[in-house]
C-alpha cells in the first residue's frame, strides 16, 4: 500500500509539473501578441535531409576517432586507402567513394563543433537573462508587508473570487461531462432497445412491406405500361421523322433537278453552236461517204465471190453434219440402253436400302427393349436396397429400445432393493418403536416445561388465556400436520398409480405410433407398386409409339419408292420426247438452209440496183453543195470582217479606261492594307506581351495561393491537435480530483480496518473475551429467561468459553446416535440423488430452450437480413424507377422538341410548296441565296469579258474565223481521241470528278492546255504522288 501511494504521489507531482509548464507556455504565447510564430510544414525532402543529417551526425559521434581531429590523421587515412589500392584489396571506385565519404564526415564534424559553440554561447546569454528576471521577481516579491492599501485588498478579493469562479466552472464542466456521458449511455440504450425487434412491430413491418411490395409491383406494371406506350410513341415519332426526312430528300432532289435544268438552259447557246458544227461535220461526212461508197462497191464484188465459195463449203458441211447426226443417233440408242441398265441397278439398290432400314429399325427396337429392361432391373435393385436399409434401421431402433428398457428395469430394481434393505435394517434395529416412544416422551416433556414456565413467569389471567389459546392452536396445528402427512402419503400413492397409468398410456401410444409407421410404410410400398405399374404402362405406350413410328417410316419409304418409280418413268418419257424434238430440229435446219441460199441470190440482185442509183444521186448532190458553199463563204467573210473591226475599236476604248481605273483602285487598296497590316501587327505584339505578363502573374499567384493553402491546412491541423490535448488534460485533472477523494476515503477505511483487525486478534487470543456483535460491535447479552431461572445477575454478557455441565453418554447411546445419523445420511443422499436427477432434467430442458432461443435468434437474424435486403432492393428499385422516369421525362421533352421542329419544318414545306405553285421562291432565304448566285455569275461574266478585252488589247489583232468552244460535254459514246474546238483555259485538276470515270456529265467540262485534245485520264501511278503543299502567308 505504501509503495502504491508513493507511486501515485509521484505521478500526481509529475502531472502537476506538466500542467504548470503548459500554463507557462500558454502565458508566454499570449503575452506576445505582436510576434506570431508560424511553423513551416515539413516535407518529404526535409525529412530525408534531416534523417540523413542525423545519421551522419550519429556516425560522426559514434565513430569519430582521433584521425578526424588533425591533418596528420587525415593524411594517414588517405595513405591507408592508397595502400588498400596498392595491395588490390579494393577497387579505385570504392576507394574514391570512401574518400568522398571521409571528407563529408570531416565537414559534418566541423559544422557540429561550430553549432555546439553557438549553442553554448546562447545558453550563457539565456542564463544571464534568467538570473536578471529572477532578481526582478524577487524585488517584486519583497514588496513591503506592512504597506497595505485598499487596492491590495481589492486585488486579493478579486483573485479569491476568480479562484472560486474557476472552481465553479470546473465543477460545472465536470457535471456537464457526466451529463453528456449519461445522455450518451441513455441514447445507446434507447438505440439498443429500439433495435430489438418486437412481435407487433415485426408483424406491422411485414404487413407494411407486403403492402409496399404490392404497391411497387403495381407501380412497376404501370410504369412498364407507360414505358411501352412511350416507346411506341417514340417509334411513331421516329417513323414520322423518317417520312419527313424522305420528303426533305425528295424536295432536295427536285431542287437539284431544277438547278440542273437551269444549268442546261444556260448551256443552250453553246449547244446551238455545237449543232452548227455538227451540221458542218455532217456535210464533210457526206463527202467522205461518197468516197467510201465507191470503195464499198468494190468490196461487195469481192464479198460476192467469197459468198459463193462459202456456199460450196456449206454444202460440204451439211453432208458432214448428216453423217454426224446418224452417228449421234446411234450413240443416243446406246446411252438409252445403258440408262435402262443403271435404272434397274438403282431399283435393286433401293430395295436393299429398304431391307437394311427394316433391320436397323428392328435392332433399334431390341436395343430400346434391353435398355428398358435394364432400367426396370435397376429400379428393382434400388427398391430392394431401400427395403434392406429400412429393415436395418428398424432392427437398430428395436435393439436400442430393448437396451433402454433393460437399463430402466435395472435402475428400478436397484432402488427397490435399497428401500427393502433400509426397511429391513430399521426393523432389525427396532428403531420404529423406539422413535415412537421418544416422540411421546418429548411431547410430555414439552407439556411439562410449558406448565413450569407458566408457573415461573407469574403471568396475568389474560396472558395465561392467550398462552393456553396458543398452545391449543399448536395442538390443532400438530393434528392438522398429521392429517396432512396422511394425505401426502395417499397423494404419493395416487401419484405412483398415475405414473403407472401414464407409463401404460405411453406404451399404448408407442404401439399406436408403430402401427402408424407400419401403415405409412405399407402406403409407401403400395405407392411404389403403383409407380412401377405406371412405369410399365408408360413402357408399353412407348413400345406402341415406336411401332407406330416404324410403321410410318416403312410407309414413307414405300411411298418414296413409288415416287422414284414414277419419276423414272417420267424421265424416260421426257428423254424420248427430247429425241423426237432433236430429229424435228434437224429437219427444220435443212429447210432453213435452202431458204437462206435463195434469199442471198435475191439480195445480190437488189444490191446491184441500189449501187447504180446511189452513184447518180451523189454526183448531183456534190454539184449543188459546191455552188452553195462558195456563195455562203463570200457573204460570211464580209460580215465577219466588219463586225470584228467594230468590236476591236470599242474594246480598246473601254479597256483603256477600265484599266486606268482598276490600277488606281488597286494602288489605294494596297496602301490601305499595308498600313492596316502594320497597325494590326503592332497591336498583336502588344497583346501578346500583355498576355504573357498576365500568365506569369497568374502562375505566381497560383503558386503563392497553393503555399498559403498548405500552411493554413497545416496550422488548422496543429490547432485541432492542441485542442484535443487540452481536452485530454482537462479530463485528466477532473479524474485526478476524484481519485484524490477516493484515496483519502480508502486511507480512512484502511485505518479503521486495521484497528478492527487488531481488536479481533486480541479477542481471539483471550478465551475470557466477550462475544461481539459483528454489526453493532457490542457484546451479546445473556438470555433473560435463563438468567432469571439461574437467579444470577453478575454476568450479563456472553463469554467465548462455555463450561459443559452434562455427563458424557454411554457407548450404546453413542452407537444408537451414530446409526440414526447414518440413516439420516442415507435419506439425505437419496434426496440428493433425486435432486441431481431433477437438475439434469431441468438442465436438459434449459439446453433445449436455449437451442430453441438460438434458433429463434437465427430466424430473427435471417428475417432481419431478408428485411434489410428487401429494403435495399426496394430502395434500388425506387432509385431505378426514378432514374427511368427522369430518362422518360427527358425523352418526352426531346420528343416534344422534335415534334415542334417537325411541325415547323412541315409548315415551312407547305409554305414552300404554296410559293412554288404561285411562282415565288420557297422562302426568303432561298430567294436571297438565288440572288447571290445570280450576282456571282454576273460578276464572273463581267470578269471574263474584261479578261477577253485585255487579251485582245495585248494581241492587237483579230480574225474572222469562228470562235472555238472552250469546253465539251462528256457522253458515254465519246472517246478521248476525238478532235474538238480550241480553248485558252487551264486544264482541270487530276483529282476532279470529270477525270475519274466515264460517267455521264450534264455540265460542260473545260479543255486543258493541250486543246483541241481532251485531258488525259490519270494513270495508276497518280496515287503514289503527293499533293502539293501551299506555302503559308507570312506577314
């Protein structure tokens, strides 16, 4: 105890010292508001450096020999390392590493010594400052004692009041802490009680969950229906949108066709010029035809001679064909005979296949029968195994029952023998009569003692009457007790009779249960027999089905054979008909040959007549054409000369004026754009510098902000740690006061206990000491009645020693007492055995109840888990439903928007159709676009005209020849080698659509630099060439 108290005192003293140091530190922190200490947060790099520094310092402190203190030692170390290199114990790299490490250690040692010197100097300064402060405090403490002013008194009162206030605040804090802890405990108990499931609440929850499940199912069905409706509406909307898209595409196609028509209409003048060229070409072709017809006539004569030679050859070939046809007929007859033989072989093979199919079906039936018999045998075997297992189980049960009955008989016989032995012992000893005699003697003694007591006490009449009534009531109670004992014996007999009846009924119940089990087994066996009969019935039905299937297969094969026979006959008939047709065709060919020879002769006569008429017509046509050409050429040349001269004059005048104006405009634009470019370039440079400066300032500000955020977070963390430490210290202070109070109480109790122990030890040693009351601590008093009988009044208190005044009993009395005690012991042992049996039965019941309670807990846990799972599923389904409803609402909103857009597009389409029917453009936007296109085309025409004028001015010459077209239309029948009109424009690019394939193009394609030849198609090597990259403009 002393060691514990001393350790506690030392702990308390240490704790008080820590608190005082903490308060001093707090006062020092609060006393200097102008200086605020901000700790820099430690980083990983700093920690690593600190760790490395500490390791190096430790190494230098632990392993700093005298070699590091002098240059002689350093040179010795270097020499030692060089010797290691010389003896080849270490490599040069290792030695260099060690030298570097040695030099670093030397530098660290010098730094540590400098730091130690600085620290010692600072310690001296601080000690001088502390001594000065202590002197100031001593002067303040030695303030004159007799000089007491009112301010000092008020200061003392204020300090005492503050101390009391602090005490009260601490008590209030303690009480609030206790209240909070008690409230927390109350809340925890309430939560535990609320978590305990009750029957009514579980039933209510189950009903509510069932209702909620039904509601959710109904809601899900409704939502599914709504989702289907929405999906259907979405499908309808998509279909409507697709129809509208089709309409839009149709409108686009119509617009494209209209544009193509417009482009074709714009190309009409070119077509007219081309038609005139075509007419000229036709004239030239007619002249060429005239020359060609002469050549053809010569060729026809040659062909007539060739045809006559061919006719002779045909006659020879017809003879050869007749001989070949005879040979073919012979071959056909041979093939027909071979076909008949093959058909007979096929029939035989089909018959064999049918036989093989029948054998296969029979084997399959046998296999099925064997498999069914195998299944039946396996089922019988399983049934026999089950019956054997049931018989074995019944035999084991019977053996266990017999053994249990034998054990019960043995136990009951042992109890009966023990009871018989006890009765015989009582009868042999004659204790029954002796006990009865002793009982009567004791009753007589009790009556005598009661009468003597009545006489001694000198009681009044009322008290005597009360005593007599009490004695009579006692006698009545004894009589009633005897009657109750008789009743107990009778009840015990009834209990034994009832127990026998209960055992008999239990036996009857067991026999009934056995009968019931036998009946159930018989029912099972009959059910198994019924199942076997049903299985046999199913097997017969399967056999019948198999036979029906076989019959159907055979029937189908027979029908197939008949169909094959019919097909073979049909093919024979068809082949015979084909032979007839071939013979007829040969006859027709001979007839046609004769007719064609006659027609050739007639056509030769007609040809000769046509050639003569053609020659005459050509001569007349050439004469007329020559006269017309000469007249037209003269008139056209004169007109063209006049027109060209007028045009050249006008073009020159207009071109000069326009060129001068254009030159002035271009110069002005160039100057203005140059000035604008310079200004914009300067502004851009200024803006780039500003942007760069702003980016630099932004990055710096972000870095500073990140540093400040880190410092703030670290300071907040330190603040939280300090607050936690303060709260812990306050709690420790409260616990300390409680422990001090408990310690004082325990010390007082210990002193009292020690005094009491000393008293009890002294009393236990002294035999004449008085018997003390443990509760009051006072000695017990003697019984006043016995004291009055004895007539002594000296010793009122009981003593620990009591003298024995009765004489010792004899050996016979002692033996009788021992026998009676042994009998009582046997009775008590029997009672103890009965109690043990009852305890075992109760323990079994308790274990069963515990098992049931555990099962109930498991079931409740399972139910609670299922409830929680259902709740989670319900929550998940609700969330999913909410998400789906949100998606559906979004889709509805999208569909509504799409419907509005579709309605707007429909209205626009209807307005476009109406305007088109009225002859107006479909919309104002289209009208504006069309006007822009027209303006662009006009600009192109004007620019082309200006370019033509400039070219004429440059060339200073003109011709009366017709202008050649600068483009061509690509038709499917045109070839790349045809000659067309000349052109001055550049060729189209190689990747243009006109040069990729021979597709039909409606618009005109310009010639290239090689006019009048068309541009060549791009070859296969074009895909290996890279496209040219245009240079970027640099201002």
